[in-house]
C-alpha cells in the first residue's frame, strides 16, 4: 500500500488536517493506497498557488503554451502502460483498454495545443470606416471537479483546453480513483510548470 500526497504549488504536501482515506482495488477489495483528505484550508492554498501561477503562465506566448501541451501529451503516451495499470488497479478498467484510453486522453492535449493557436486575436471589419480587434484572454483559475467514470479522461478533457489557453487549474478528482490524476500531476511536475 502506498501513501500519497497532494500536489500544491509544485510541492507534494499532506492535508492540513492530517486526515487520509483509503483507496481499494474494486476487483479484489485490497486496500491499495492512502490519500490525503483535503479540506477548505488545502483548497484555499491550491487556489492561491494557482492565482500566483497565472501571472506567469498566462503571459507565456500561445506557441509556448501549445508546445508544453504537446510535451504533456508525449509524456502521457510514454507512460501509458504505467498509467493504464494504475487505472486498472484503482478503477477496474480492463487492462486491454486502459493503456489505449490513456493514449486517447493524451490526444486531448494535442487537440487543445493545435486549436489554441487558432483562437488568438483577429480583426473584424465593423463597417467601411472601423476595424474591430478581438483578443481572447485567459479567465483565471479554473476549478475542475470530475466524476468517477473514466477518471483520467474526465480530468484531461477539462485540463487540456484550460491550460492551453493560459488558465491555471485546481483539480478535485473523484476520491475513489484519484491515483491517475496524481500520476498526471507527477508528470506535469517534470515540465516545470508554474
């Protein structure tokens, strides 16, 4: 059994309360992990860290953010077998579909990276004497709260476009299967994201 922590402000931390909860393999009912039971104080720290990070992340050129999203996709693909095993162990996903599901999820980062480049500002002729400029900007800190089904795909489907467009995120994955999200955080940590 493994003990895990939350990833807040680029660091692995325990819950402020010190409380944890168990994660069980649904096929064997074996306890496979202990996860921190985050509370209000932990959420406040995560939101504050995301607010600090947005001042750096949102200022990166779109091309750079898109390249980082491509790197995230590549890391997910390189680690698809390991992430798939985690998904099977914590969620019960059949082994033959778990790895391919990670690949499909990684492609959401590729999609977001490519499409974010086309969502930059553009000009629109309002009339013969005026030109209107449209500029899209990040909206801020995004809260991502996901359900238990297809846990990694649910997180990535929301995280990829939010990051690609310059937002920062606080993720609350489902308590019964948070391990794939923690593995994703571990991979993101290797890229030096703010």
